[in-house]
């Protein structure tokens, strides 16, 4: 049907942009990075990132996607001949192995099937009986399956190994779940700009603990661009070793000010509320959730009805209503779709999405009671709202 | 509840902005209006306005709100001692009398109660028996009551009086309803920028027929800024007599390109679909529509439930969900609320609005079957959609 169809991102990154932050970047096109003005912005942004991370640890910014920071975490911590332990339960967990292979590092795997969280007990056993490992790697939230891992339990375990760092990919976990960097011992925590911080892709963040800095000092794997120690020295002065992505940093500054205004804990509570409402809404339509337990707050993975390709749902939502969701990745493609609610999303976004999903499923031949999933989401809102 | 609440305009002006058009204005801050570059933009914009108006008549742009063009229509057409005939059924119709009074012009009134359309038969009788009138004034859509007037019937009648011009306030009617400028004899048709053309306030438009130009040539009321003849000469060259609102013109150019791309008729069909869905949704909640007949496509006026102040609904929607709707004006304040769907609105906007309205009404003590109004809107969509 012709007419107005607005594009609305419901993908787990990129996420809807905070327009105030975008507007700020537009007036900053002439900022040069080797100036006092930019050093001030950079320093303030790093302080705001510490608020966002809720940690006094160093936090560094790289002009790269999150994967760059994942690679840097390996190449800054390990040395030839050392081993790493990886807990994986999805496509992003699998990425650690590609990095390890590129650097000739042996990566020991603890793997759960897609849709389940990583088995932390199994990781603890490996740590105790098959060590030493220089570092342990895990996703806070595995975005490909929309499952949350028990990072706290893993952190408590890794704390007992003074020569082992815990590296957490918090790219979609940050700003959507409670991650206590210092209390839980998250030595390196990785974030990305196109997620809950509501700005476009192009920046990665890492927080680095004192324990991690000690291990980094001993590492002998090659790295140049992703040199955490070099950036630590530069960023302490509001500088960067190489050219920073100035407009993204300025946008990040504005977005983090917004997050500080609404409160980091409320950003997380917002994602948790939307996630609970999304699960209730999907189930009201008779759809099965892909995560059997420990669902993520960042996104919800929903199984397509039997006999229906999830790609058809993705397409129908896009062409009819401009709503963009993510298909499954790898072997999950066609089986599931993923609806995000991390960052700049609110309840009316979710109401609109599920009303559109109902119509789309109906058009694809699924039996739908119109309005029923919206009602389920409203009920969740009413249970939590004042 | 803390968290993310996005502000969403559901007001009948300003309306949601087309961000592509806004982005275009940002890069144009350095354009000077007395240049070939701006003359080209201005000329193209005037051509696009003719497409939007669907007329070969002259169309002029003024840096003013729509009221300026309403005043100009009086001051360019009439002379001292001449009379005007006004059809009114709401707050915007009443504005003509303030203008007439300011210029010492006798304005004869044909008035319908709020919520009804103007009685065109009564206007025809006045034309036939109590003339002559130099001009006849009416709203295509009376925004204060969300009622559409039968401009076509009035146009057919006024055509019979060669010394009488028909002036139509199409500020919210343009882009939301079928207005056939030449076929129906709409001698002056007024538009505004913050309506269906999706840009901010600050511009008014007028189309002027050959018949109107003939009468304008004889007019002797004072005017200087709103001088239609002077602007006709200037704008034919892509210029303006006084400084134009350059960034708004550039935004208008971009927005009209978008409208040409989706099709003017589809912009109107979009508003008509949303209006039909809005009426069905409101009625599904047991709410009474304020317009007893001839509801507008631009906005829907809904009566508050008995014993409830519509201002409470406005406030609840705003604080809970960031949804901004309009209260009633004048004596309608507290009695009705007005939900707009002109310009850059789509079905998911409406789904989100009604889900939020349901929750808000429930919180205010109205009995609501959650999801029911969303379902009614979905049903309307499904009846029309392929």
C-alpha cells in the first residue's frame, strides 16, 4: 500500500539514534582533534564513560567496531604459548576463536547449544583442573541468541586466579544489564557505540582493571593500533595515539550526558521492562521464545511459527510497516527473528511493533487474535508502572 | 516511572518533522537569498508547491504563519465599504472576523455549532439574496473541531459570481483532503508549513487564481508585507520582496520532493486511512467522536468520557508516554482532545498512540478492554491493505 512508511530500527545494533546527540555532531564538523577544545571533550567523555560503566577503572575509546576491542583484548593480554578459555553459546562467542587462531593462541572451549547460557560451572572446572589460562572470555549478552550469561559467577571464580584476566564482551550487555565491573572482577569490559549509547557505529570502549594492566605489561603478542598501554597514556591527557573519530566522540559525549540525566540504572530498567513486555507479547501470540532461560534485556529472540520462515516475517514487517528486525544468524537463520530493545526505545515503540507484527503474521497465515500481544505488553507495563 | 520517554507529536500542527528535510536545512546555513543558487531553490520550490496544490495557478510563499496569509487574503481582495461572507463552525473560522474588524470590513456570518460542518446551503442563500460580497471565506478543514467542510459545493456556487472570490483556508486541509483548486474554483487556497508538508512553522502559502488576480487589481485595502501582486512579480524570478526564511524554504523543497516521490494522492490517502482507523479505535473504547458528520482527515476530535476532563488525558499521555495531543480550544477545552494524523504519520504511530491511550484512560479510571482500540485500527488497516 502506498503512503507513508517510516523506517524504524528494531535491530540489536544499530539502534535508534538519539537526535539531540546527532544534532551536536553536526555543529562540530570543524573541530580539530589536536586542540584544547577537543581534549576537553575527550576527557569529559571518558569521565562520562566511567559513569556509564560504573567503575573507577580506566576506560579507553577506540575508533573501531567492537570486534577491534575484542581483538585488542586478546593481543594485549596474551603471549605466545599461553592459553585462553572461552565460554560460548552463539555467533559472537565463536568470534573469540577466530581471533585466537589469527594470533596462534590455543583457545579452550566451553560450549552450550544456541539458546542456552554458557555453563559457568564447566568453566570453573576447566579453570581449576586444566589451567593455567592467561585470560577467560565471555559475552555478557550473546546477541545472536538473546541470552544473558552469568558473568557475576564467572567473575567470582576468576578472581581466585591472580594470573588470569576476565574479558567480558559487554557490547550489548552494557546499559541493558547490571554489570558490576569492580565488585564482580570484570577485568576488561568491552562496549560499542551503536548499542545502548544510542549513537552510530564506529567506536569501541574498553575498561581495564589494575589486574589486567599488570598482565598487559607482561604480554608479548603483537599489536599496534589496539595498544591499550599507549592509549592509556594518551587518553589520560585527552588525546589519542591515532586520529580519533571526532564527531562520534562528540555524539557520545552528548548521549552519555542524556544517559546521566535519566540515570544509568533507569536505562537498564527500561531495557528490562521492554524485554519482559516483549516476551509476554510474543508468548501471547503463541510464539516460542528461543532463549529457554536467562533471556537478555537487550533483545528478544522469537521462534517463527512452525512451517514459517522467519525471513518472511522480517520482510513483511519491513515492507508493510518499515519495521526492521534481525533474522537469525548462521544455522538460526530462517528459524528465529530478533527484536531489540536496547538504548533509545520506549513502550510506545514496543506497542507499535507488536501491533505491526500481529498484522504481519496474520497476512502470512498465522492465526492471530488482533490486539492480544499489545494487551500482554500493556499488562506488563501496568504491573511495573506507578 | 523513570526511563526513556520519547516525545511524539500527535498535534494538528506542529507535526512530526521529516528528518531528511531537516538535515537538508542544516547544510544550508550559509545560503544568501540574493544569489542565483537561492533563486534556483526558490523557483523549484514554487514548482513543487504547484504539484502539491495540484494547480497551474500562481503559488506564493510568505515568511509568516498561516494567519498572515489569511490576513493578506482579506487585505488584497477587499476595498473599504465592501462586504465579505464567512462560513464558520469553529475557532479558526472565527479568526476571519478579527481580521475583518481590523480592516473595518463588514463580515456576514453563516455559523454552525462546533462539531458540525458549515451550512453551505445557507451560504448559497446569502450569496443569492444578500449580496454582493467581494469574497467568501471558509476553512477546508476546521482544525478546532476536526470537521471537513464541503468546499466543492461552495466553490461551484461562488463560480456564478464573477465579482466574488472564494478564499479557502487549507492550512490543515492541504495534503489531507482532495482539494481541486481549478475544477472547484478555489480562488485563493492558503497553506502552512507546519502541517502536512512536515516542516517547522514559519511559512505560509497562497495559490491565486486568474479571477482572484483580477479582483486583487481593484482592491484598495492597505497592505505592505502581504502584497500578493508585488510577490507575484518577485517570485516569478525566484526572488522575494523581503528577506525569505531561507532554511525553511530549503526544508520545504526537500519535503515536497519527498511528497512528490510518494505521490500527493498517497499522502492524502494516508491521512484518510489513519483518520478512519482513529475513529474506529476511539469508538472501540466507547468514546464519542466530536464531529457528528464530515470528520476531517487531518485530525480526530474525541470527547472525553463523562465526568473526565480531557486535560487529564492530555497530561497522562504526555507524562507516561511522551505523546503530545491537543486539548479542545475555547469552550471545547476540557471536553475533547484532538489527535492529529496529517503529514508524517504512519500506522505504527497510530497503533502506539492508541495502546498508550488505553493505558492512560485505564489509569484515569475509565473502563478499558486493553488492546481493543488497537485491534479496531488494525481491522481498518486490513480492510484497506493489500
